[in-house]
């Protein structure tokens, strides 16, 4: 009886071991099959993208990610899906994909690219900055975030360049509104807009005009001390600027005469230099 019991127990253990071995083998095979399918889907996505079929590429990249979410290719597939959308100007879809990527893969090594592509989606979706500043401000926000988090990234340098362009556009918007207020003689509103330019956009080309307009407006409303202050600031930083010349004319009505003399002097010097060649 004991012998039969031991024999039965042995067969149970043997069958159990075989079952575990088979399960392990099946699991390995399934894993290999999933990886193979995932790679095939990824490659199909790349092929479709090369042919310009972005939507089919997105489908294959999403498929690759779902097939093997634990793989290192999963986050790459998600990023490639976002990139595919962006190439065909499906900006809202690309943005959604990227935001999902940041949520699902917060520690991925390609986070700098994700932030860059997110910023580029907003940047490229700008239609009319005079009417809608939201995409512009969001692009600025993500370019700054990219620079703060990944200052040494290759994408950060291009991000900084794009930031300069965005600053110029925003400053242009402010100077446009300020000119409108000056034309309507709404002096306080104009001053407030001009001050935004010299405090927030002081590295743009519009800061010179903003300083001149502050000279002009303060002189008109009788605040000559403040007008002189802004004129000195303009002169100290941009003495060769045409806007400094315009401000100088406000305080010196005979400036045109002096300017002509100055130009004649330059012409004479130029003639002397030409003669020296012979």
C-alpha cells in the first residue's frame, strides 16, 4: 500500500514538474513571438512613415507598443506615433500622444525630445498671433521647461532659438497695441504696454522703439523729467539707433540742421578716403 502511494506521489510530482517546464517553455515562446510581432509592427510603422502614410504609421507604432508594453521599444513606439502625427500637421493628436507618453514613461531617456516635440507642436500650430496667443505662450512654456530640465540637450539649443523668435512676436504684439493707444491718445494704456516691452522683452529689437515711445508720450503729457530719464536710457544703450535720433529731436528742434551738417561731414571724409586710393 505504501509502495503504491509513493509511486502515485512520484507520478504527481513528475507531471507537475513537466507541466511547469512546459508552461515555462510556452511562456518563452510566446514572449519571443510577441517581441517578433512587436518588431515587425515597429518596422512596418517606419516603412509607412518613409512613404508619407503617417496615419498607418501611427497605427503600427501603437500596435507595437500594445504588443510588448514592457519592452524598451514601447516608449520609442509612442514617441514615433507622436512624431508621425506632427509630420502631417495633426498637432492636437500629437500633443495628446506626447502627454500620454509623459504620464506613462516619466523616466524615459528621451524625455528631452518629448518636451521639444510638444513645444514644436504648439509652435507650428500658430495661425494668427495677433488674434490668438495661446499656442505661442504654450510653446514658450515648454521650450523654457526643456531648457530648465535639459540645458545640455541638443534640442535645448534649437529651443532657445525658437524662444527668441517667440519673444520677438510677443513684443511685436505689445508695440502694435501701444501704437494704437498712442494714436487714440490713451496715454496711460500706452505707457503700460510699453513698460511690458522694456521689462519682459528687453532683448528684442522692439525695446528701442518702446523706449522712444515712452520719451514721446511722457513729453506730450508734460512729464519731461521722465521723458529725459527714458531718453538717457535709450542713449546709453542704443546711441546709434534711429529711435535715439527721434528722441533727440523731441528735445532739440534744431536737430535736423545738425544732422545735415553731420552727414555732409561724413561725405567729405568719404571723398577724402576715395581720393587717397589714387
